[in-house]
C-alpha cells in the first residue's frame, strides 16, 4: 500500500532533519548492503556445484568422458561463483549536503598481520598470566 502525499512529505521532512542533525548516522543508514546479491550468487554457485556433480555422475554411468569433463567445468565455475560471492566489497552510499547520493566502494579489509596465529595468541596469554595481568 503506497504512502499518501502527506505521509511522503512528512517522511521527506524527517529525512532532511536527520541529515541536518546527524549526517554521519544518516549516511550509515543509507549504506546499501550487497548481502542479498551475494546470497543469490552464492546460491547460484552451489547449484552449479550440484549440477556439475550430477553431470560427472551421469558421465560415469554412461561412460561418456566428455560429459564428465563438462561436469567438472560446471563444478569449477560454480565454485568460483560461490567464492566471489563471499569476497565482494560492500558499496557505501555517501550523501552530501544537498541530499545527493555519491556511491563509493568501501575500503577492502586488510589481511591479518603475520604473527597473529593461534600459538602467538597462546604465548601472549601465557606471558600476561605470568606477569599477573590476566587470570
């Protein structure tokens, strides 16, 4: 059910007041999530994996090598699609003073620093415990 004109005007006024009062918070609310698109691509990739597995089994049953090879290729493509669905960057929409949207890609996350492994964390905890910093 669509909003009436009065409700739309009220909503626009509330948006403008929010932008004027706290632009950082308003920008965080306007950021778009690519979660739904990523889930769809991941589902497509998993379906590709299953389809490829089915082709491989059909190729084995029919003793047709080309069908098995095609199944492997389909599985490989499905795996790549699934992998890229989880490694995409999020898109953040920045709103300027006039209310115009400026889409920007979020900075990629830095890879974890070397030396942050399980054993290093255990050693740090042991060292802190020996010094009396952690119980």
